[in-house]
């Protein structure tokens, strides 16, 4: 098969969706530094029906590096997948490499919240831009069953920031083109937040966001809890430790039944 890089995948009601980006591996160095853009290869999308795992359908699409998906929905014979897409093939191979060194990236990496639209009947795939830029680590309330109902939660950069990294958390209504944002401050680095549904709630979006923070000025790390429906009101609770710990809840929250 064609070489390429796969980081994660999306899941709709009846299908799994994989985006295979055109990179080849070279020997030596750390993992992401080994990736080299293969301009001679297409960016490929595999769609796999859950009841036919051995029979993927393959499509070609314009370049887009997708590390993290938000959600996916089926509308008739079309699958709509929402994700953060990196557009610069060189910078996209390790988008936070400069930030981890405390530097500003030498190459611009335009990351956009996009919709990958897969027409199963017509056999075509395209990226649709939402006009929302600078998002990564998107997450959702999995109880949402329709795109208009779903909000996407993601770290963003708002205003002045001392570090080349997100300093805010946003709730994004893609359908209306609106964002509700809490900005932690110039010096605070905000990582991905997880959605925690309120016990007994039934409407999508009723819950909290729990996220990790890093304050490099004071040398401390913390946690924040926000009302997912009112991010602009700020944290309901926060806690700081007088030392640093690894950033990020890279997953999802689930109540034990």
C-alpha cells in the first residue's frame, strides 16, 4: 500500500474515516522529525463501513494534515467530518515543535477548523473551510447527534500571548460562526480540555470543561473547571500546584455506570 502518516480517525453512526497524509519516514532522529512530505503522493481518505471492515473505500483529496478530529455525522449519503487541518506540509509534521522549545515557529502553519465532506454516492471528497482558524485538540459532547446541535471545544490564542501556544479555551458554534471564549491571560498556556456531562442532564452541551494550564512566569501548573455553556464567565473552580506537570487530558471523560 501507499506510505503515509495516520494519527487518529473519526467515527460516524455507520462508518470509520481515516485520513492518510503523504509522508515518508527516514532513518534517525525523533519520530516526527523523521517525517518527510511526499509531494508525489496524494492525500488519501479511507471510509470503512462498520459492518464491512475488510472493504474500505478510498478517495483522494487535497493535502491536509489532521491530527485530531472533533466529530462526524451522516447526512443521507454524505459523511461530514469536522477536524483541525494543518495546511503547511513542512510545518505540519510537528506543529508544536517550536513551542516545546520556547521558540516562534520559522514556518507558518495555518491550522483551520474544517469540514471534510465525503459524498459516498458521487465518489468525491472535499474540504470545506469554516473560517475559524487557530484551533487544535477539538472535542465535543458525544451526546450531540446533529451538526447544528454540536459545539466544538478547543484551545485557541486570543490577543497577546507570551508563549507561541494557546492561552484561551473556546466553545465554537460552527453553524452560526460564533465563538464563546475564556482567555486565561497573556502568560498562561492552555492545553486541551475534556467535556464532562452534568449528571442527570440530557441536552448536549450541559456540562463542564476540565483543562490543564501552565504558568511559566510563576513556574506552576493548574487545573480549571468551566461551565461549557458559559465559558466567558470564567472558571467555576481552579487549583494550582507550585510545580509543573505534563499538560493535557488527551482523551475523553466517561462516568462509570
